[in-house]
C-alpha cells in the first residue's frame, strides 16, 4: 500500500532509456518513501517521434492527472511541454532537466527532435498546467547550450536553476544520482 499516491513520470531523451543516468536511483528513492514511479520506455533513434512517444506514454502511463509530478531530461523536457499543452488538468510539478526549444545545431539529433520542440507552443496553457515548475540547466552542456535553457525558462516565466559544470547531467557526466532533484521533488510533496 502506498503511503502517498502520486506518480512521477520520468522522461528520458534521444537515445536514452529508463535504466540510464539518475533515473533508477531517483525511482528507488521515491518508491522507498511510498510513491508510485513510472519511467516509461520510449522509442529512441529508430521510430522516435512525438506521436510514437505519446502512444508509448498512453500505453504505459495513461492520461495526465492532478496527482502527477512530471520529470523530463533533455528531449524528455520537450515531451513534457507537449503533454502539458494538451492536458485538461494541471499536475503537481514539472521538472525540466537540460531542456531546450528548437534546433541544437546537431544534425542527427535535430531531425529526431524536430516534432517535439520545433514549433510554437501555447505557453499560457502550459503555464496553467505545470504546477510548480523547475528548469535545470548547466553552463557546459555539450548538447544543450545554456541559452537554450534560459530561453525555455523565459517562455515558462520561471527562473532557471543553474548547476555549474554538470555537463548534460547524465551518467557520462557522473550523474547516476541526483540529490538536488530529489530534494526539490520532496519539497513539492511536503506541500501537498
């Protein structure tokens, strides 16, 4: 029996998986405190598109509800923007780690990411649905320039949280755990 029922939906980015980066660690920590956590498996590289990710999300998670916290890394942040824009209800919180809008000047990734982040969004609708919103970026990300994180935060009307020297905040950068994010999620949960 769960002490507190809420769902953290973690989204990974292009080429990622539920087993990568800090996702298993965060999932374990939140389950230990009685929460349900789903880390969906999305088509990556081959078959990756906004529609294929929406289908995977619908099958593994179901519709967005007001007891959810959404956590997205890299392209997963862009996917969350699409979910929030279409959602009929707001979520508890949205955490967007190394998120971006538009092209990154990385041809292989830009083609794969286009359907997610290369369009105009209804920012008012997203702002009405994101609950507490935290945009986290770094100053030396090899994929996502700092300006992309600043642009995302500006569109969402929130301050960007900067983690200096953290690269892409992924396993390659040494991030197999992410205590800062866990603390922020727990703060959101404590206010419920």
